[in-house]
């Protein structure tokens, strides 16, 4: 009986030591992976493409994320390093459409931009990195990917931010042409088009670019607002002016019956809109009398 007890005790002691060895080995391995991952992201942020390539060849996962939940591709895009973006995109199993985690905020001074759900393409569109946006699209990034805030696509974000070069890259891409979607007039979750996003932010160069790509200047969102409504509400005189010169209809009313002139608080814009509204009404009255 004593021999059996001793044998069992020795077995249990050996098992405990073996388990500790496994645990220690796993902990050590996890530490190595963590350190490797930290180095990986450090090199991406520093723009060291040689070290990034070396770590990838040693088996570092190209789809790994940092402590904030950003993918390697997101970090490379934010760092505006096209060489590293290309290196990551060339990896066989790379995910080209990972998304930023919930509560991601991009800061520029005191300005906040909520970036939940943004893919690398949306992030490149936010920053205005046209070459990187073009590269992502050429490798197959989803041109229709949406964020988790407004269902905004890359074209909406680039339009709001005034990144006309990115807008042109997107609309000129084969991805856009083969998408089956009229991307220049696509709406977000409230039907707000890229032209409306640009108009509410007084992005004149983007407005011009979108009009070149045949944006519908009189398209209405879910509330009946046109780009002219947004420009008027934002007191953006130049935006109102360029829209009117490109056949924006100042007489279109929203679902509450309000025209752009009813929304603006700027006296100069109101005077400009009144001129176009009056001209339109006069033309209608003249036509009715002739009939």
C-alpha cells in the first residue's frame, strides 16, 4: 500500500512539474509573440520597410493588431508609408478590409472625427493619401466599404475632408466602374450624397470634381435636402454660388416645405438665393401667362 502511495505521489509530482513546464513554455512563447508584434508595429510607424519585411518573412502575421485594435495595414496607412502598405498588401493572406474598433476617434487639433468601422481605404480617404488609396483599390480593397457611424464610404469621407484628389482616384477606379453602383450619387444612411457632404463643409474643389463626374446637383436626401440646402445651412457662399451656376434648383423644398433660402442665416446668401428663386418664379409666371 505504501509503495502504491509513493508511486502515485511521484506521478502527481512529475505531472505538476510537466504542467508548469508547459505553462512556462506557453508564457514564454506568448511573450516572444507579444514582443515580436510590438516590434512589428514600431517598425511600421518608423517606416522601416526592411525590418517589416524581415519580420513578415520570419512569420509575423500581416493581419495582427496592436493594443488599440488597429491592424498593421491601418497603422501603415496612417503613417503614410506606401512602401510598407505595398509590402503588407503583397502578403498572401492579407485582409484588405479590416475595420477600426468601436470608439475610435481621429484627432486634428480640437477637431474629432469618429472613425468606428473604417477600413484602410476609408482611413486613406480621411487623410487624403491618394497614392495609397489608389494602391488599395488596385489590390482589391472594397470601394463600397462603409463605416459604422453614418454608413459613409470612402467617397463621402474624402468629399467632406476636401480631398479632391482621393475623390477623383475613387471615381476613376475600375473598382467604382465595376461596382454596379452610381458611386458619385451614393447616399449614406440618411441618403446624403458625396456632393452634399462636400457642400456642407464648403469644399469647393471637391464640389467641382464631383460635378465633373456628373454628380446630380438636385438629388434629395431622406429629408428632402439638396446640396444647395446643405450649402445654405452651412452659410457657405462659394458653395451656394458654384451649385447655382451648375443648375442647382433654388426652388426645391424639403419635406417640411423649406427651400434653401429659408434655411440660411447669411444675408448675402439669402440675397443670392432670392435672386435665383425670383428669376425662377418669374419664368414660371411668364410661361403660365403665355399659355
